[in-house]
C-alpha cells in the first residue's frame, strides 16, 4: 500500500506540473518511479522476514541441532515464503497502480485536487 500511494502521489504531482502530459509519457514516468521503489521495498521485506526468524535460528543452534535439520526446519521455509510472497505482491502492485493512475489522471479535463478546499478542477 505504501508503494501504491507513493507512485500515485508522484503521478499526481507530475500531472499538476504538466497538465498536458501524454498518456504514454505518464505511464512511462510512473513505471520508472515504481521500478525505483520496487527494489528497495523488496529488499526491506526480505531482510525483515529474515531478521524475524533469526531468533529461532539462534535457539535451534543453542540446542545443538544438526545444521541440516536447522536448514530444513519450518522456520526457514516460512521466512522464505513470506519474503517471496511479499516481494511478489510489490512486483504486481506497481504496474497495477501505474495503469490505474494513468487512466484516472489522463482523463481529459479531470484532475483530482484533494486539498483543504476539496475542490476538483475541470
């Protein structure tokens, strides 16, 4: 959700600065913004899930479990699946957000301006 809001906010600002921007140019700009965010957020998710399972690895190591048993434990599989599914969600949310924001912001004469006045320009 953080990625989607950041992308749509950047695209809104781009439309505010250049109201005559073409649909294709807006789409490409949104994908560039999304690509930059995708890598950092995926790395953050993977490291967060790996860090959360580190305590279980230390506990398994403290019990003198064999290395193969530690590697094959459910904790490792769960951390890997959490990281992969989170990254997959980010990778799918970027193009979906860019396409939807392009459709919303490129409509002729409509631009959502959500400010203190809550007025939409036409």
